[in-house]
């Protein structure tokens, strides 16, 4: 059965939205560093298996097709976007909760636009700037909403300043990682298959996370909760990895093959709206009117960014 590109894009966003919750639970049980380190390794192993059994994307091509510049820019993308960006985002989810934490991800398109303007000479216009400001306004509204903060506090989340900073840094890193991916894949004449690019990004991402843990002397402490399944974290780690970097990434590639990139990004940007009802079901967190309006305001800004050249 052939699914439409729009449906695939919706399924992508649903996978990413659902994946936030097991990752948040795993981070609460064992901390962000062990979670990020081993979910990157697990995702890389799964993608490697997929490539090994794929007829169209033979894994042998991974060692013959990419050029040094592919590894440089995609490697940097993996480290900045996955290793650092996702680490910060998971910490934000852990401290602020999935609802507010997911809203900070709407900063990523704006960050990508600004970095793309600086590094790739991409266009930025007045509509794009207004879109960035509107998105920031929506996030600020929910961040400082006392009623929403009260509802979040009932399930153990608070407006932690550290969580806010991590949320902003995570989105900026993810936006930067997106630009570096585009630079590595498309800037030169010899383009890579997207799945190969994901494989390289994950390779550098998990390698970078492990190197940092070794240099900080935390490899053993980060590994122990994984291998002992401390606080029963493994089911959450596996589920989050399957839903996020494996299924989510794979479906997003299928969606982009069938849709214009702007249309696909528009649907992907709906993630915070998906998180609202899921948070209600999982945590019984009340959906406030402020949270709904804040999400719509932030998403309006994102849509202006994505469609800025068509206004």
C-alpha cells in the first residue's frame, strides 16, 4: 500500500512526538549523558543493519562514495546537532517537561535560517525576521504563563532557568546541525544518499559522546546504568530510539521524497501540538488555554519562516 506524502509526514511528526516521552522518562531515571550516549550508538547500529540489508543503499558504498568534505561537514553536523543539541534538548525536557520543552524546538528553523544566511548566503527577508520574532513571542508567553506553570508543577515540572537555557541552546544547535548537513550533502557537486548522510552523522555523534565521557572520566559511570538496566531505563531508551532517530528519520526521508520540502517542514513543525494531547494522556497534564495559544503563535512564526519566499 502506497501512503501519501502528507500522511507519511504526519506519521513522522507523531513518531517524534511520541519519542519525546520515553526519552524524558529515561533521562529522569539515569540522566541525560548516559541516555544520549547510548541511544546514539543504538541508532547507529540499527541504521547500519538497515543499510546492510538494503539493495539500493549498499553499506559498502559508505566506504567508497563519501569524500573527505562529506565526513567533515556531516561529522560536525552530527556532533553539534545530535551530541550537543539533543543532549541539551533532553535536559530541557527533563527539567521543563515535554510540553514546554518541545515548544523550544520551534527555535530551530529560525536558527537554521540565520546560520544559513551567514554560511551559505541563503536569503533572509523581512517576513523571515518577523517569523522569528513571532516564534520567540509564543515561547516566551508559555514560559512565563503562571497558570501553565502551576499545572506543570502538579506533575513535577517547573520553569527552571537551567531548563530554559538548555532548551534554547538545544534548538540553536539543531538548527546549526541542519545547515551543516545541507552544506555537507548539497554544496558540492557529488551528493550523498540521505541515509548515508544520517549514518555518518550518527557515527560522529556517538563517537563524540563517547570520547567526551572518556576524557571526563565518566565512561564507567555513564555505562553502568545502561548495562545494569538501572531503574528499568532500557525499555524507555529502546522505545525512544526506535521512534525518534530510527523511525522518525526514515519516515521523514520518505516524506521529503514525495513532498516539497517546505510542505514537509510545515507538517514537522506541528510537533508541539502533537505533544499537548499526548502529555495529557501520559502525565494527565491539563491543557491550558495559554498553552494552546502559545503553540499556535510559535507555529505561526515557523510557518512564516518556511513559506517566507512565497508571500
